[in-house]
C-alpha cells in the first residue's frame, strides 16, 4: 500500500508560482495513476490534474495552461508546477494514487493565494 506525503504549499501573492511535491513510499508510483485534487473551504474536493501510468495528462479547465503535472518514477515522486496563481486557487491540495480502482491519499498541503 502506497503512502503519500505532500509538501511545497504556502502563502503566495496573486500571479505567483508554487511547486508542490508528493513523495511516495512503501510502493512504486510507476504502478499507479497519480493525480492532484484540491478542496476549498465549504466546497467539495475536485480533480485538478492527473497523470496516468503511461504519462498521459489531464487537467481541469480552470487550471489548463497554468498548472503542469509530472512524475519522476526514479525518485518515486509526483510534482505539480502552478503558475499564474489566483485567489480562487486557495485550497488544501491532496496527492492521490489510484490502482485497481482503489484510492490512496496524502494528508494535504495548504496553498493560500493572497496579497
């Protein structure tokens, strides 16, 4: 069973950038489809970006052109580069691993976009 730990969140000004990392242990992420979700206060958790085992990527419309997801199987990690951040991007961001329709989650990292 894979374990996931996110890092890289914080406070950033509108228009700024952040790079989130998700470090995996106990299992190789090469066997999982990986994704980032986010949950803003009072809202449901939503998919932000996903990358398959075969490195195909998919993005939510709200973040297309601003966010990039990537994976490094050698480092057993997944990353998300976020550029052009907006206040509405403020949320807790969660790393997700999926295999055989079973989901595994990290504990989340807070991203706050504010001036």
